[in-house]
C-alpha cells in the first residue's frame, strides 16, 4: 500500500467504527477504531521511509513521533487505540467508553495527518 492508501484506509476505518458503534456492535467498533489508528501510523511511517511491516513497530513509530514532535498525547492516544484492540477480544468496555475512545482515535488522526504534509 502507499502512504495515501494507508491514510484513506485510516479515515475509512474510523467512519466504519462510528457506524458500528451506532449499530451497537462494540467489538467491531473497537477493532475498526484500532485499525484507523494503526493505518495512520503506517501512513506516517511509510511517508518517512520507516519500517512498519510488524505490529510491534507501531510502538517504535509512536516513540519516534513523540520524540520528533514533543507531543506526549501521541502516546496516550495510541494507548487508547490499543485498549480498543483489546476490547475487540474482551468486549468489556461500555458504549460510552468506546465512543470516547473513538474520539481519541480521531484526535490521533488529526495530530498525525499534518505530518504527512511534511517532507
């Protein structure tokens, strides 16, 4: 996939997560929220030429972006997305927490999308 395709996938998954939430499917809303966060990280990593082919590399990307930007919220918001990924398997979050977590994923996208404009 290309940087643009990762970005588009991220936006698509977030929209899909909101639809799943509205339908009451909390596990699927959670997993789509996680996917949105993972795809935007892949977009930024791809844009910078960083390796991003393994799950564990999301943490490396987050750490590098936090160091680059000085923005500690990147890690916090990513951790929220990780909790959504766990919720896909456990289904323990109430709907309001999934909704708030999706808001955090959207905030992460909003922080990272401008980084795609940098060279």
